[in-house]
C-alpha cells in the first residue's frame, strides 16, 4: 500500500523578503486559526527566525499552545507579539502622535512595529484638535522628528493641522474611531486624502503596521537580519 503524502501546509513563509525589500515578513493573525499560528511559529523557531505578529487579540493568544505563548513578548493594547528579541533601540528621528486615547491601539501598533525593527519611537497621545493647545505645547518636540506618524479618527483634522506646522514627512493613519458619518474611519480617510497640506501621505484605515514600515523606508533605516545563531524567544525589555 502506497504511503499517503503529507498534505500541503496552509502557509509558505517568505524568509527572503528582507533581502528583497529591506523588511521581513510579519504574521497577520486575524482570521488565522490558533493551529495555523502555532505551526507558523514552530517553523520560525525551528529555523531560528525572529517574527513580528500583528492583530493577535488576547482571546486567540489564550488558545495558542503553551510553548507558543511562552515564546512571545505580547502587548495587549497593540495586539502585537515579538518572537525573539527586538533589535537594540535606535533613534531614527521617527515619532508618533495620536489625536485621542481611543487611537492608542493603532499608534501602539506602529510603535511596536518600529521597535521590532530596532527603532525607538516616542508616542505623544491625546493631542487632537479639539484641544489645540495640547498639540501646540508639544510642537518643539515634534519638530525635531524627520518622520511623523499621525493616527486620528473622527474627522481626521489632525493630519492637515500637523502637516502645516512641522517640516517632517507626515504619514496619516486614519483610525476606525468614530460614529455616524465618521463610523469605520471613512471620514478620516477622506480627510487625509483630500488634504491640501504638502508632505502628507496616507495609509489604510487602522494600518499602524504599514505606517511604521513606510516610516522605516522614508528614514532610510536599513533592513535588519531576522535570523541569528541563537535566537532567544523571550525579551526582558518592554515593547
């Protein structure tokens, strides 16, 4: 009787992406089963690879195998996990602002993505235009950055305001915070795309990960290796 062939895996990981693009593949966990995530992490660990996980909610984390959970440095606010140590943090002149506390999950996703790639980026929160003095009081700090990631929902007014006040490239991240005509982030996205402020570019709604990757390339941060001879699977450092 012929041996049964093993079924094809549900995934094909792109370990050469760093060499091609300067940025490694990340694991988008939304709509993946816990079993699929466990299998991907097992392959990465077997090869000694580091990996960034995004959109991993706490409920799905609890369903992962014990070994997978123990290997991850997890942040519940951003729903991100690090497999392996992040690179040592460097100042690349990238910073993050968000309009309200409700936008922090998206801002934190951007911050954790940057941290995984070896960049320490501060977050200035709750500086939306409803209290413009809060933004103005932090402008000297923000103007020192080369790239600003701005996360905002509702009407997205922060994008145009900050782009008119700083010399940096501004990457707008519309968030799905809002209701009525602002529900789902569509109003904020339209505001970002319709802005007449020069030097403003836009990523998709809630895409903190994509904004961070764009910021890394804009700031000229070189791609880091994702494989080491001995990859420790937990980090004692906060994300």
